[in-house]
């Protein structure tokens, strides 16, 4: 494993202190795990979202909007967008609803996404990669182009391959392995 840069090291410490729990857990998938991560404990914390935004804004260039499936993506997308604005970077944010509404901008999309936008799909934690790819499909149906999936933590190690099959780049700020755990796999 390669050594983490100082920002990722600080993010790792924040996640381990505030978001990671060990014990016996049943995941959303029904599988058992010895660890759980509530990424919102970092993404909704002022220092945590600043660390996340610093890394994302340095890594992602040429993106018009950031968002993903509500709830996992919301704090990341909104926080990164706000910090980007403070830095003079015009990065709009949006959410993808779990089901379509008959009011608002359009169907499942809520927020400032525009047709033709180049989009970063984000998620606080990915295990299998289903949520960001569902969000990417909704973004495509809306008329925008998902170009990258960004996970604060890649817990499962499978999202990158799934994203690449869809022609979408992927990067994680941190992985399960970098946090000291094994991948949870598919």
C-alpha cells in the first residue's frame, strides 16, 4: 500500500474517529460485517467536508455539476459545491430522487443540473456500486453526461469496474484497505 498524502491522512483520521464503527453489523445487502462506516458523520462535519472538498476540487476538473442518489450523495455534493463557490469555481449541485416526482425541474432530478452538463456522481460510501450507477443512469436520462464517480470511501472494491463498464471514470478518496479493513466485495 502506498503512503497517503497529508490531506488523505487527515481525512482517514477523521473518518476513523467519527464515522467508522467496529463490531457485528448487518449491511443493507443483508451481509454480515465486522465494521460499518457512516460517512455522513464526516461529510456533515465542517472539518470533514472541507477535507473532502479539498481533495475532490483538486482532482476533478471540467465538471459542471456534482450530485448523486439522495441521501448518500447530498452532503458531499452540496458541501463541495459551496466550498467551490468560495474558491470562485462554478460547480452546481443536485440530487437524484429515489422515485420521480411530477413537479420540480424534471422527474428524479432535484437541484441545479442542466442538460449537457459534465457531471461528477458522488457518494459518501460505496460497497457494491449500485447507487452511483443508478444515479448515473438518471443523469443520462435527464440529458447530462456522467463522467466520473467519486466515492469518499470505497468499501467494496467493485465500483470502479462497474463504472468503467458504463464508460465512467472512478476514484475514491480512500479505500477500505487504506482505512485498515478488507474490502467487503460483491
